[in-house]
C-alpha cells in the first residue's frame, strides 16, 4: 500500500478527534448510558469500520481489503475478551456504574496508545528481521494454549502488581466522585478510581502482546494494523454497556480465540518457513514447498470460528438456564395458593417462601 505521511497524519488526527468528541459528548458528565444510546453508537462505529474496509478494497485492491477485514474481526474478538477482563476489574474495585464510562474511555485510550507503540516496534522488526515471524508464531501458539487451558477466574484487581501499587501509593477506602486523587489532612491520596485505571492499563499491556502479533500474522501493512485496531477499539465503550449481560454468557469465547490465535500462529510459522533466512534451517534457503495460507481462507476461518463460539455459548447457557428453572420449579414446595386452586377450598394457613422466586 502507498501510504504517505500525510495520510498517516490525517488518520491519526481523525482518530484522536473521535475520542475527544466521545469524551466531551458522552463521558465528561458521569451517567449510565441507555441501551438505545449504546446500540446507536455501536452500530455507527461498526458501520464506519465496515465502510472503511470497503474503501480500502476499492482504492487499494481487495487483497488488502480482505486483510483489513480479517484483522478487524480478530481485533474485535480480542477486544470483546478485553471487555470481559475490564468487567472483572471494575467489579473487583466496585466502580459505581455512572463512573464506568470514564474508566472505560481512559482504558481504551491507553490500549490504543500501547498498541500504537507495539505496531511501530513490530513494523520495524518485520522490516529488518524476517525471522521475527518465527518468534511471533511461537508466541501466538503459547498464548493460544494459555487462552484455552489457563484460568480466567483470577481478578487483576487482587493480583501481585496491584498489591505492589497499593503498597507504594496511599489509597482512600472510598470513591470521591470520579476524582483520581484527593487531599486529606494535608496529604495527597489516590482514590480507587485511579487504581482501577492503573489495573486496566496493565491489562491493556498484556492484551497488546496478544493482538499485535495476531494481526501481523494476517497483514504486513502497518496502516492496516493500526486502522483495524483503532476501529476495533472505537465503540468498545458503548458495546460494553450494550452486551454487558451477554459477556458472561460467552463461555466459549476463550476457546474460540485460542483456535484463532493458534491458526494465525501456524500461518506465521508457515510464512516464516516460506521466506526463511536462518542458516540452520534448510541451509538458509526458503522452503518454497510450504504452503502460504491465503487471506480469503483466513477471513472465512476467523469469521466461522467466532460465529461457532458465539452460537455454542448462547445455546449452552440458554440450555443450562432452562434446566435450572425447570429443576427449581420441580423442587418448589406446594404453597397454600396451589392447594386452593386444586381443591377449591380456602387455605387454613397462608405460607410464603423465597423458594417461590426464580433466579437465573
């Protein structure tokens, strides 16, 4: 792709403007967004991302367009997984709902900055060292294994890193609005709000290690890597409030992402072998018989994996919920109202119990 410095500057400037607008229009005044507001803005940003991909395909060719869409799908799926960890962090710090928008906004901005830095580093490494694809591929295979079989129950709010932060910084026990620091008795204290943002920033750093090698396995174009990441992060705040309840039902998302990361890891290793320059592998000559996985297949594979993981998760959780409701109904005691309905006689004693309530 022929991307001039002017195009880079315009792209970065427009991205910054979107986030500035988001802050002043939606985040500056603390409030919990409605479902309608979240749905409208989520649809807007997803539509904008798809339109941008069509633009890349029309202007630069559908090979690059396919790379963008594959990258966008992968980064969006990883970002949703990121949202789940954000939810765990904010629950751990008991962030009031009306302040969660600000935490998410700052967390997303930190994520974009960190990913931008990793993109620049990755582009420089790829430009100068073809063997870096071996490293990226191996890293993704390790991350895929951890994603599939690692524990996802730990709370970053209680991790060793946050324990160290608490020892270093004096922290208040309560929130003071959405302030990050307060002055008490002549001493400056940090609030749990700042701790939450530090925790989310730390999580962003870990996720950047996943996302950048993953998308570089789909395209070598730094511009596509940056725009796919930017669009995946845009609207993530609204998506959090739109699918907040749905996040807990995506029980197979981790396994789906593991499959995607493993697939891209294998793709990277194949590419590394195809352009091999390491002397101890095939005498430093490329292994041209190793297949290169085409981008159209990558796009179909990633889309199908996300679809299967989502549908399987929803079917599983809906089936479990229905069984729980059925078991609870069958286990309920017969109450007086039931007796009256069946016999027509007034009950001698009225009984009530919490067992009559259904919970999911």
